[in-house]
C-alpha cells in the first residue's frame, strides 16, 4: 500500500435539485464539466433535508415531497484549477452558494495501481 499526502483545495457547490443548466440538472452539467476539464474528482451528495437563504425547509419525507432537495457537489484539485473554473461557474449558476477551502488530501494506493 502506498500513501501520498498533498495540499489541495476543496470546492463545495450548494444548489437544489431543481437547478438546471440547459436541459440537464445543474449537478450533472457540473460533474460533466469537471470531468472534461480533467479535475481529480467530483462527488454529488443529495441531502435529505435542508433550508437556504429563504429559510424554507425542504425534506424528503413522504408527507411533504419536495423537488428542491439540497444537492452538494464536491470537487478537489489544485488551487489554480479551481480558480480557472470559477468564470465558467459564474455562467452556469442561477442560484446557490460556493465555498472554497484548503484541504489536506491523503490518498491510498494499492501497489498495483501506482
């Protein structure tokens, strides 16, 4: 097992599942963009409950079905890659919030993968 330790940047994009870019859900368009731009990785997390700037609660409970559940897209890469993609995000985002923070990344590799 090999282990690599590096400083990176974590970008979190908070949107709702009803946000769109063209005919696609925004989260799908974002992941596709990050893949095409060669980012190290991206993950989409679907929240079961949350509220945003309007303080309206959205939940996945059966009695109150919501098409506006929270979505978080997480991307980790170098600072320069994150900085370079921000203008494209400006074009794609119609609402939501982005946070960017330094992250220490520890990756584990099987000796056959390295």
